[in-house]
C-alpha cells in the first residue's frame, strides 16, 4: 500500500501532523562490541605514558590541521578491508589525513615516515583461519618513536569492518583525547518510487553508509525512527492498519509492539536516557500534548496541556529536562521544561520558526531546524538559548541527530521538485558542530529521518 492510499485520519489531524513533520516528511502526500574480543599486545618499543586524556592534539586543532597518519594495508584480503575502513573513518571525519605507505615489519623506521610528514603510524597484521579473524594493531607516535597502543582483536571471519571501526575509535581517542563514534549505526527512512507516491521503509546502516538493509517491508508509511540509548530497540511512527501511532521494534528479535494505545495520533517518539520510558506527542483536537510511556508497565503520563501544538520532545542527557517545540506563543518555537512537566521556558528568539530540537549527548548544545523566508537552516544553540549558530542551509535541511560523542550531526537534505517531481532528491548528510566538513552519506536510494545509535549500537 502506498502512502497516498492512507485516508482514515481527519483533515485536522493531517494538518497537525504536517505542522510537526513539515515540508520534508509527508512526501507521499506531497569493553567492546558484541562478538569481538580484545587482548593487549606487548610493546615492541617504549610505550607512551598515560591514557586518552593525555592527548597532545585537540579536536579544535585537528579541524585546522588534520593529523597526518600512515595507514598501510595490513596484509591479505582481510587486511585490505580493515585498512580501507580505518582510512575511510578517519579521513571522512575531517580530523585526519590518511597516508598510504608500506607496512613496517617489527619496530618501524620512523625516519621514513617522518619524511612523509606523518605524525602517527598504524602497523599490524590481519590473518584468517579456523578460529576466525585476528587483527593485531599497533599505533605509533612517529615523532617520539613510542608505541601508543597495542591490541589484538579476534572475531568471526565476517567481522573485519567491525574490528576496523573499533580500531578507528581507538585511534581517535588516543590521539584526540575523546571517544570516537565510528562503531555506530544510523537508522533512517529509505524512500523509493515517484515523488507523489513514495514507499517508505525503516532501514539501518553503519555510520559510513555500509551494510544498509531494510527493517520493514514498505506496506505502510513509516517515519521518525529513534534509537534507544541502552538497548537494541527503535521507536518510530507507523501508519500500520491506517492509524498513525508509535511502535517499538526490537532489533535483536524483530518483534514490533504498539506503544501507548491513545485515542489520538501518537508521533515524534524519543527514548529517555535510561531507556525505560519514551516521550512522544499525542494529538488532541487541533493541538497535541506531550506524554511519557513506561516501557515495562505501559503507564502513561501527560506532561503538557497548553492547548497548543506541543511536539518534538527530547530529553537532556541527564534526564532532568525536556526540550520541545510549541506554538503556544503564536509561532513554533523551542521551549525547555522539567522532565516531569511544568516550568516551560522559551529559548529560541531568532528570525523565523523553530523545530526538530535534539539535545547533544555532551549536554552542551541543542540542535534545531529554523525556517525563515521559505528556507530551512540547521543550527545549534546552548540550552539557555544563547550562542545560536547556523551550520548549513538549503531548501530543506531537517531532522538533526548527534553522533555518540556529540561532535558531528547527521541530517536530511532535500532539494526542490519541479513538474512531476523532477529534480527532487532526499539524502542524509553529516556536518561538524562548528559547521566544518559537510558531506553526504551514501545510502540505498533516497533517504531521510536519520537517527544515530549509541556507540557499539
């Protein structure tokens, strides 16, 4: 069934959903990761003292001068894949400049790599056998000749990409002093078919666009997937059985459950930081209120009753506050209230209307979409509304989502459609929180509604 075939909701409800979802959504209507073991390797040379917090280069410095790092092929087909993924992760984040060079044997000849302008070096081996895949990885400081990290990873023969993402995260952390985000995934909505009759499917991919696959069949219009921060679950809105409501999907079992059987339409779900509750919007007449639903007991709690359209709620990382969008002041703006409801305070005062707020996992920023003069902008501000900055603009730039370390945003970018939908495109891009290094993520066909998983998600 195509989205254009869905007609049981009233005109008022459709208008309310369009207000929340905006131009881009109703398109049809117009430790260690699981399965990977890690063991330390003995140092081949004097090990560098300290841990990740002792990194000499900051993220801000690397934005200006990316770190040159030699990443040779680690040997064999598996080594080729591991090295390629590591290079892609580090190069695509914009903070590193991968250098292709010969693989050193034993203690490297650091003079050779200094002559290439390298600051860091990766060495190691990748071998496959009856026991699966084993990757020995060493990270070196080329300037001092010290080994910074030495670890052996063992996993199934098909886990080369996962090991590579883990190694890229280790490199990021040891050289920059912050957790990486490469061993993560992005849920999204895959779109296919004519502009006026698009089929939508829930889908998921690695953060670099690889391993993309569908999670739903496309029978019903599906929107706004959101990851649980602590479990293998996705919350999303589906028009299943011609009734738009919020569901929760287990990625481990494939089981899908309705979350909160409200009289009105439920939409815009997000998990609480502890993963035990989901906050969402529920229609009421010509408006909507914000509710929470406990995943274990299914108990519902109403948080707002302003008589306006209150929507797009998102918890702060500590769970104490919720940012949301409301037109209670006459136009859609951003507000913050306590997690229990009450004490709502407006924080957006720029030109235009605001929507799609999402709190950074670092707690220091709220990302948003702003619409002014018919154009969309994607930006960030402090939780008190100060320091607003626009990162990128376009016909439609919407649905921002932070990577696990809060340094990068993924979002949906769409272009205007001409006659018969000609020229329309919908894709997922990423951009640094400073507006640096915008790029597109390859996905299966047209895509929208990205949602970044936690690390190892």
